[in-house]
């Protein structure tokens, strides 16, 4: 009789250990899958550095700021654009132009919006982050956008834009713009 009780106790103890082990493994998997803050997704040679720096998952909340920013551009709402820009805002365009300062940016947009009707549609966004030369994690958002407008002759303008945006304290500090013309299959391929 005592042997039967000891066997049942051993079995119960084994079941309890097995359940604890399974709970521990399941809980650990959930924690690992939810904590992507240090997940390396690439690497970059950041300005002022000499070695590749890991790129990690960035703050996805910056996507909402970008959507609001693009909508403000589509609505020609300079007040919202100025509110989202950092005072030391910088913009680098695909043709090599550079604009520095929130005020200068707003003046350029004001003049442009009076003579044009540019529109953007956000197609994708990737939140990423990396340490800068000072060891500070910078929050970036890389986005793919379709840009349309009409030129002075009434011809449609269509471009694919990639914007690489640096965020600081919920504000847009820097934008790098890259562009590609609309695909035309009848053109010969060249570099």
C-alpha cells in the first residue's frame, strides 16, 4: 500500500514538474517574441562613424506622425507641418538641394503650394534605429511613397519617393528624399 502511494506521489510530482516546465517555456517564448527592441535587422555606416552599426527595430509610433505629416502636405496645412518639424529641421532632396530650418522649409512649401498641387500616398513604412557617432540611438522611419502632380504644361508627374526620416522627441528633424521616375517598359534599360 505504501509503495502504491509513493508511486502516485512520484507521478504527481512528475506531472507538476512537467506543467511548470511547459509554463516556463511558454512564458519565455512570449517575452522573447514581444521584445524586439534589440532585434538586429541590418547594419549601417552612420554619419561620423567608421564601422558598421547594427540597425534595430525602431519606434513604430513614428508611423502615425508621418501619416499626419503627409496628410498635412496633401492638405497644404503649413501650420501642422511646422508643428511637426523640429526647429533645426533639415531636408535633402534627390537633386542635391538642401534646406535647413523649419522657417525656411515652410517658406519654400508656401511658394510651391501656391503654384502646384503635389500629393503623396504612403505605400509602406519601416521603423528602424541605430546608434550615431555619439552612441545615442537615433529613431528613423524609412517610407515608400507615390508622388503625383501636374506640370505647367498639364502633364502628369508621377514618381516613387523613398523618404528616410530622422525623428527626435516626436518631431521630424531630418528628411532624405530619394526618387525614381514612373516605370516605362518601352524605354531601353540603362544605368
